[in-house]
């Protein structure tokens, strides 16, 4: 999306201004959530808070934290430019944790 800005002053011409994207423009985490939602033990998946991440460096694993909550699981996803909290509604959380490890989405799954 492009918006236009008219500068005042001597030039007074139209100048392109790019729209600012708050977080990552690559949405690989959405594909991860879609695959997670397709699992038979998962009822639904919802994203929560998105926090921009500064600095460089690749995350160790796409999912850095997995916590049990009353409705299922709370997970923290590491994207290239943000940290995303998401919630997985399930009545079989252990199956979902095992699935995430098999997909190498967690650090425990990457260790072997």
C-alpha cells in the first residue's frame, strides 16, 4: 500500500511514502498456526499479543515456550521481527506437545 504526501516548500511535488509495517511482513507463523489448527486434537488456535523484536539473530526454534493453561496450551512463537503469544484450545495437550516436537517447532524437538 502506498500513500502520497505533498511536500510544502520550494519543490511542492508529490512524493511516495511507504506504509510502515509494525512487525514482520513474512507471515510464516500463520502457516505454523494453520498446521497446528489442522491437528485432530486441536479445537481452535488464537493469536494474542504481538511484541516487536529488535536486533538480529535467528531464533533457536519457532516455538520457544509451551505452557499448560486451563483451556489447553499457551505458546510463544519466534518470528523474524516479532514475538507472538498464541493460545491452543485442546482437551489433549500432551498429544499437541508431542506433535510440535515431531515437527521440530520446539527446542526439545530439535535436540532429538
